[in-house]
C-alpha cells in the first residue's frame, strides 16, 4: 500500500494492460514526498501513459516541470521557465531529486 492516494487511485483505475513495476511506483512516491516536503502547491497529478509509465505535469510560479517515472527506474524530465526549455534528461531518482532542488532554488529566488 502506498501513502499517496493518488498512486492507489492510478492502480485501482487502470486495467490489466497497465503493469507498473515496484521501482516506478517507488520513484513516483519519492517524488510526491519531495514535493509535499517542500510545501509547494502541486497543480497536477500523476497519470498512466500508453508507454506504461507515470507522468506528472507540475507548475510552480512561472516554472513548468514534466516528470515521467519509467520502468527502468529513471526519471525522464523537462524543466521549462517562461515557456522555454531550460533542462531535460533522464536520471535515477537519487540523482534527480538533488538536481530538482538546485533548479528550484535558483529559479524561484
């Protein structure tokens, strides 16, 4: 059982064709925990994709974050500010969270 009702909702609302693995679900949980911990409003919620990943669009002030939790354990991401791409790539969750934190600190100041 996951602590975020959003993840439970996804698992309960998708059919058998969506088969997330434990690593993908754990990464989504860690990402949600981080966003909750920094106390910034989250405008979107995770959704299942046809590629069997979990996708989240999150807006904070003039920042736009696209996150996708992949089955291989990586986070595929794009950061945008004012409509322009600022960073994109794919990292493990342990590499990604500190990078996201630095980006938020620089961009929100």
